C-alpha cells in the first residue's frame, strides 16, 4: 500500500487561484456561517480564514445557534454585500433544509442551493460541492487527466459527496457505480473498480476484503476514533495490497478548502 499525498496538488491549485484573483480587481468577501463551535467545522472555518489571507479575500465567520439567527444573518446588510456564502455543517437541529435554500444561488460557494445542484446534474454548470469536486480533482491528478473509461465505485450516497460525484465522473466519460449501506455483495463490487471512493462516515469500516492490487482508493471519511482522526478505511490492514490511498487527515480535506475559493471565483466569472 502506498499513501498518495495531495500536498503538491494543493500548491498547484493555490497558484491558479492566486493568478485568477489577480485578474479580478474588486474586493472579494466570503461569509462563513458556523452553527456549532468547538468541533471540526470551526477548525475548518479557521483554516479557510487563513487561506483567504493568501488570496487577498476578506473571509469572516458568522456564528449562529438557531434558525431565527440564521435567517436574520442572511437578511443583514453585511451578508447582502458579501460575494459568497458558505454554511458549514453540522447545522442546528431546528434549521430546516428549506432555510438553506434561501442562500442565493449566485453566492452559493458549496452548491447547496438546489438550482445549482440541478445544473450540475444537467451538465450546464461547473459548480459542485467542494468535497465532491476535491475527489474528482485528486483522481484526475493521479491518472494525469486520463479518466476516460475508468470504472468508479462510490460507496456513500450523501448530497455532499456520493450523489454529486456521479455527474462529475460521468463528465469525464467514466463508468460509475454508486453503492450504499444496503448494497448486497459490496466487497465484490468495490474490487471491480479502478477507483474506489469511500464516503460512508464509519471509522475503519473498509478492510482488505474490499480491495485488490492496482486500485486507487480515495478516503473521504473524517471520523473521531479515541483521540485521533481516521478515515473510512483501516489502512493498517492494507499493507499487503499493492494499491494507493489518500491519507486521513491530509488528503481530500486539504483540497476541499481550495475548491471553496475556486468556486467563489467561478461565481464571480473567474473560472479556473
């Protein structure tokens, strides 16, 4: 087993974003909505703030604890003047999905608005949820842009990763199979793939019985196990398999924050 690090890819994206930012003369503002303090979302929000400095973008965190505060924020003058809005999960229990749809499509940097999500499936937009697009970008880099004809097995059907990956990989002329918790003979299906995307959110769920030699495994899972963060794949058990896998942490998550800013520039007409 080989660990496929994404640090060099992150540097490439960073330079592309900087170049596009230089071409846009106006001030850019990103509003980050944070409904839960102290968790992974807050850590992610703070990392986005640090990256914003590199890109000369003004990013600011807005805390809220309930749906009423969320709606008040959305209607505030400061948010109306922002160029992009990112509402990070997890959300307060009373925040209904229809409230998230009030994020204007033209400011929706993570493709939450169903208008943007629908355009992705229709093939009329390059905007996708950041985590899902990170998976595609990593896969393209690994195979040097040659994804046509590859067999892709996605395990997980969330609206942030599993489902949007279907049109993303189809746009590269891949053959896509999407699986989930009720898929029968799952391990037999994953073994048929050139690329396996593990995105079910269960710590160390996947072991050697799910994989074979010469596969590329993209681990999207971020799970707390004791005092450490682990993925969906138990890499300790894959030593005898000649495959490559993205690490957790330091894999997909590293790229996702760059995709947020790539999406922000895309909404401003500065597509990479």
